[in-house]
């Protein structure tokens, strides 16, 4: 337990780094790389692209993004409307913690839960939600988050 407390600031910064890196920076870098590769490949296959863009990769990137982003939005919308249900169902079927919680609720409704089991579940949930004290790093992070919003 002491290891966690002493390294919580570092661990939070590591989490922030990974999130910023993988969600934002790498996305932008790979998208720029993708545009560059498409420019090169399209120039080899369709030399007239060079005439349309004036040989300028920036013009190509603007045209590419103007076509690619709306197409991506349409595909993303289709995915959200049709595929999320499938993904949510698959994740639900694999969620052991969620299944344990729902079984507990059903057993509780049916009167099959003992007082000891209720106490154990309550203690576990309190520990997760509010049962532990915040470290000074977490308080600082919360203050920063509150100021940012």
C-alpha cells in the first residue's frame, strides 16, 4: 500500500502521458503520415493529381481532409447507430464484475443475500467510491480539473 501512496503523483502523470500520447498526439502524427503516404501513392498511380494540387502537398492535404473527414463522420455515424449495440452486448457478456453485481442485485431482490454478503458488498462499493482518503496529489489534480471546467 505504501508503494501506491508514494508513487501516486508519478503514476497519475504516467497515465496522463499515455492518454495524451495515444489519443491525441499519435492520432495526429499517424493521420499526417497517412496523408503523406496517400499523396505519394496517388502521385504514382494518378499523375494528374500533381496538376490539380500544383505539386503542393498542403493543397493535397486540404482537399484530402475535406473529402476524408466527412466520409469518416458518415462511417462513424453508421457505426454508432448499428454496431455499438453489438459491441455493447459482447462487452456485457464478458464483464465478470458487472455480472457479479447484477447477480447480487437479483439475489438481493429474491431475498437470497445474507446480511454478511450485503455488508461485504457495501464495504467494497464504499471503498471504491468514497471509502479511501484522497492523497494530496489527487486533491491537486481535482483542483486543476475544477479550474479547467
